[in-house]
């Protein structure tokens, strides 16, 4: 996300976001951050806002082709009782709806997210990370698309304007695997234990999908420190 145009001498606010595709709160958090940017504007904030996404794996042991529903995953991998898992997903669906997101956990295809992180690094290199992030999250949570296989990810990448053949080649040889690992190592250095996690200008952290007002206040706080 890039909000606003940089004026001469104006330093953008850089927001680093650690997230995982399999995290529903990360999608909600993106929407709330966007609203927070708008509220920052109403507070008189004028600095442009640049957002960069970083990799974090919540469940790296998840198979690419998980055989079961999202409820099955929560029960089998997380040890959550089935009734509680269904209640959690119902509440998450309601929360997402309040942000304009039509989550469909019934059709969601749970998968390993490593390749999705790699394609986001590819997209970043081509200036399309924000739109790729949105496309992946919508495909996963709303459309029930598979987001863990090379061909499926290449199809989604092509939809946002990336070269499909180049994406296939990059994911096949894992040329962005080191970048993904570096993101995860950075998260450990920051003691990030869950996502989403937002770092404003490298010095102010916000954990979780906070209220838009919290994000607006964080932006205003770091903005006031501009040299």
C-alpha cells in the first residue's frame, strides 16, 4: 500500500507488516490499517505511507494439499475441540464481514504458505506486492482457490500483471527462499510471536489487527518525529 504522493522533502512513513496468508486476522488487519491511514489524513497527517509485507509461517508443517476442512485443521493440528473451532470460524466470519470481507471457510483450501511468501517477494521486486497480497488473501479466504502450488500461484500472479512463466521459474528454483527465511529471522529478533505485527518507521510496534484509530495514532506519532 502506498498512500499519498511524496512532496519534495517529505519522508514517507514506512510500515513493515509481518503476516501469513493462513491468518484471517492478517486480512482484517490490512483493511483496518488502510482505514487507519485515512483517519491519519483526517488528523492532518500529510506524509505518504508505504507498506512492505514480510513473511511469517504460523504452521510450517502444514502439507501443501491438506485433506480436510478448516475445522478439521483446527481440530487435528491445533487440538481445538470441534464445537469451539466452529464457533471461532463463525465469529471470524462476522468480524471479517464488518470489514467488507466475505470469508468462506467452507470452501477454503488449507495449505502450506511457503510458496505464497516466495511469490510475494517476487511481486515486491516488480512493484506489485500490495496487489499480489490482496489477490492472494481474496483467493484464499473468499474464493476457495488453492494457494500452495506453483501453477495456481502463477495463475494468480498473472492476474495482477506479473509474467506467469517468470513466476513459475522463480517458484520452481526457490530463488526467494532466502528472503523468506530472512523475514522470519527478523521476526524472531523482534520477538514477534504472532501475526499480524506492524512496525512503524522501525521504532513503533503494534501487535494484532488493531482498531483503525490505533493505527492512525501510530502514524501520527511517528509523523511528528520527522526531521
